[in-house]
């Protein structure tokens, strides 16, 4: 409320009003210790156009993660769970994360699982939309997002983060992108909130060194290795496929595919099984579905880059 009053004094009436709204929203959703349904913290006013809020129930155990990724994420969760203890000793819990890796390997899912594990809301910021929709006032909009991060604890997920990082220094750079990036760098650096700031990108190569330095941890995602593929198949197919021999054979057919591609093939196979009132997924059918995913992947890899 003091911040709101200060902003109001400086003539930032709109921001002051939004801060007050956020405080009201936070008061509204105070959770009773006995549990019960947790109402969603809904961004109001202008913030509603910048952030999509949800309350994920997903957990890290719903994911198949490479060991180093799992360890990094568990460490973040542990530090978050000891937040006030760490803060009272003047220590900073890890909370600014950059997730890097190919499409369909679980970056978005991770943002949602972190929120689920910590029981806090997930706020998704679509940067590409933010930049195109608010060209000219993006920096001010970003400020609002970071202000929200200070007043409402949550996971603030900057998806398609390369939209901001990639443009710096490129030919079509007209100063605006540079301004956005510089203010983003400043905001992420100054952010002392209790929220998690999570950014994801498919293209680490085009991101700036200056950006990498701002994060407490850079977590790298990869397509699953054979052991991880087997774990993924087992996790989803356990009720529909008994033989571990088929799991091993199917894992070979899925080699090189992303988690998302394998998940889609498994879902298609399970749908067929359910629609035909069968008890088990046919390994042959799933094998064929995986193979067709492999073909799609090869075709798109061979397609000329525009
Ligand atoms: N590590 C994983 N473990 C289990 N399932 C996964 C994993 N990664 C992805 N999936 C499945 O694939 C879907 C898509 O994954 P997700 O959206 O997290 O990928 P992404 O890395 O964010 O991709 P993109 O870069 O295209 O945004 C998930 O909803 C889930 O079903
Ligand atoms: Mg994603």
C-alpha cells in the first residue's frame, strides 16, 4: 500500500490503482490452513492482457527429466521451500531460471510443475505478443509485469524468450528492441521479489551473454535418451501395456524424438485402444505411429530454411 501511495504521488495513478487491486486480490485469496479450493489470482485491468494466470496441479514426478535437470529443479524447490529462513540470513534463494532446449522437451511443463509443487499461481507472459501488441510501450508493460511479481508471488513464465533476446544487434534493430532488452535486463537484475522468474527459449545461440548472466541457473533440456524414453513410455502406458520387451523395442523406434512427439504417439495409440474396446495398446500400432513421427521430423529437418 505504501508503494501504491508513492506511485500515486509521482503521478502514476494507473499503476497505483493496479497495485491496490493486486493487494485486494491477494487478500481475497488468503488460503485457510485447512485447505479447500484455492481461488485463482486473476490479473486485473491492463495486467489481464499481459499475463495468463492458472493454478497448475502438475508435479515434477509427472515428468521424465534428465538427472542434471532434475537436480537443478529440486534445488530450486528446496531453496524456495526455505525462502524465509534463507532471506533472514541475508541469502538469496534461486529464482531466476533460464530453460534452454529444443521444442517439446518440457520447458513449459517445467514452469507449470514448479508452480504446482510450490502451490503458487503460474503467470504466463507471451513476449512475442507483448512486443508486437505494445510496440513503443513494451518497456512500460514489462515494468507492470515485474511490479506484479513483487506483489503477487507466483511463477512468472516468459515464454518464447528469444523474441526479446534475439533482436539485439540484428539488422532490423531500430532501437526499440534494444531498449526493451536493456530495460528487461535492468528489471530482472533489480527484481528482489519472492516470485520465480522463468524464461524459456529454443535458440540459446542468439541470446546475449548479458542475458545469461542475469539468471541464477541456466537449465538445458535435450530430447530423451533411451533410458528416459523407456521411462516416458512406462509412465503413460503402464495401464495399457504389460510387456517390458515391447517397451524396449518401442524405445528404439522412438529414438531421436522429443518427449512431446512420443507423448502424442502414445496418446494416439491409447485413443485407438479405447475406441476399439481393447485392453492393451498394440505395440505394432504404436511402433508405426512413432515411425510416422520420425518421418515428419526428417521431412521438416530436410526442408530448406527460409
Ligand atoms: N520431460 C517431459 N516429461 C514428460 N512429458 C513431457 C516432457 N516434455 C514434454 N512432455 C510432453 O510434451 C508436451 C509439450 O511439452 P512442453 O510444452 O513442455 O515443451 P516445450 O519444451 O515448452 O516446447 P516448446 O519449445 O515448443 O515450447 C507436454 O505437455 C507433455 O505432454
Ligand atoms: Mg514451451
